[in-house]
């Protein structure tokens, strides 16, 4: 069911009489779980595009949701058009004249209780009918949506909210990750629980908040939780707190992908800072060139800044690349018109790093951590990681030096 605050378009009326042959007033009210004494005004009109039901509920005493004061003072009315699935033989639209009350005590306004919608968006009847029809093995979201005059996305949301699929057994190696949930009402992120080895999803939680995670895992029997030996997650402190509490026999592991990902972001911030410096030079000197007031020294500076800006902007992806084939020094060179020379990607990367000392330092600090993950064993990891922490702490690059604290804080999990 869809709702909107606009009145229906004034369609040409096919029949002005009440369609008693189709359904009676009292029967329709029963479909909406309403009694005649609860309704102030009720009428039915059949139009070309379906049946329109105009309803105004009786005024009553209500409690202010803000201060709790009882009131019956009416502020105004708003017409809400609701697509309803009470009828399957024709479209049914409710024109609900929603009453807005005003609290005389705190002056807040609020709408009366809407008996036609579920969770502010969907009717109970629509939810029931959609879920019933989705039981059919050959039912699709699109077919059900078309049947009840709602969008396929709405059908999917109904399914996700009301159909709960049993989770898989907890594996020995567990991974916690999050996915951005731009439509979730519970959190900006949903938590994905996966089997680390076969990458199959165990369950998906609507939030990664500590309370929700603790509440979920504590409902799982302790015997099953004790079977989990390893749990991998990113550097989100909540995960570490929860894992130590609910998996007493598990070893905590920081996923190296997220460590490298965070370092790559920091390297890119250095690149952007350097790039913006050259952009500022270009913005300063280019008007002089256009006005023919630029000196020969400034012209050289402008051309150099333009080349550097071009490389930093166009080939920024090389700073994050780990593709050995792309960065092979023996790959055939191609002519770059902007730089006026033959270069392969390995040489372009070297050219880029030579532009700024801090960018070069940040790049190699990130690569030191990559090398650590690729070559260190459990026995050698502690010593090598401590050396890396010292290198980060002594770095003069503002974006990189604070990461020493992160590595120190997560040292045990990184080594694991």
C-alpha cells in the first residue's frame, strides 16, 4: 500500500452511484476493521481507475505523545490517498481525511491513529495478502506487486521484515562484516555473519550496535558458541568487545583487508592534499597566462603543476594497485601525449611518487604493512609489527603517523 498527502486526481467518474453490487458499505468497513459508530463520514465512488473510499473518523479524546496531556482540539485535516489491497477484482483507494490534533498544553501537533496503515506505510491487509501470495512456489515479487498495486520494492520490504529464515549453525571460523544499509531504520549498517572458510552467510542482522549483537549472540546456546575458535572482523571496537564476551574460546583476528583498506585511504588523503596544492598553483597562474602577464619562471611552474596535477588525478588508482602484471617494469611502454614521453604504468607510478616526498613515504609505509601480511609468520610477526609501529610513529606525514596508535591498539589481533 502506498500513501501520499495529495488528493486523487479528478478522474472522470464512470459511475456516480455507490457500487452496492460490488460490495456493501458495512462489508467494506469490516474489511478495514472499523465499526460504523467510529466513522464520522463514509462514502464510496467508483471511477474509471477503481473504487474510491472517502473516510473521516470520529473526533475523540487523544493523549499528546509529547507531554501526555489529553486533548480533542483539532488543528486541521490532511487528505491521504492510500492504495489498498482489500479488493482483488478492482483497484481500491482510500481517501483518508486524517485529523491533526493540537495539544493546548505544549502546542505540539500530531495526527490521529491511522487504522489503515501498518508501520506508517503498509496496510495490515496488504501485508497479509502479499505474504500469503508469496507462499506460492512460482510467485515473484513483481507479480505480487502488480496484483496489489504496489511497487516490487515494497513487496521485497514486506518479505524481509516478516519472513525470518533460520540461521545456519555457527562455524568454527566466523567472520563479521558490515554493509551500508541506506534503507535500514535500525542502523546505517547491517551486520553480516559469515563462514570465513566457505564464505557462506550464516545470518544478517539489521544493526551492528553492541546491544543488538550481544542480544543476538546470547540467545545462541553456549555449547554452540564454544565451538567457534576464530572470529575475524575489522577494527571496530564493538566487535572486539562482543566477541570476547560471547565467544569465550575464540581467537580474535583483525581482517588484514580492512587494515590495508584504511591505510590506502590515508595514502589517498595525502595524494589529494598534494594534488590540491598544485591545483591552487594552477588557479593562481592560469589567469596570468590568459592575460599574457605571466613571467617565464611562472610559465614553467604552471606547466609543471599541470603535469603533476594530471598524473595525480588520472593515475591515482596506481597507488592502490597490487596487480603485478600492471606494475611489471618490462611491460611495453606507450606514448603519453600529456607527458610527451613513452611510459608504462610502473614508470608512471615512479613519476608520481617522485612528485612529493610525503606521498612517497606514505606509499611505502602502506607497502610495509602489505609485505608484513604477505611474508611474516606467526613467530616473526610480533617483532616485525613492532618495527612497523616505530616507523609509523616517527613518520612526519600527518595522515600516517596516528596509525601507529591503531596498530598498537590492535597488535594482538593483527598478529593472530
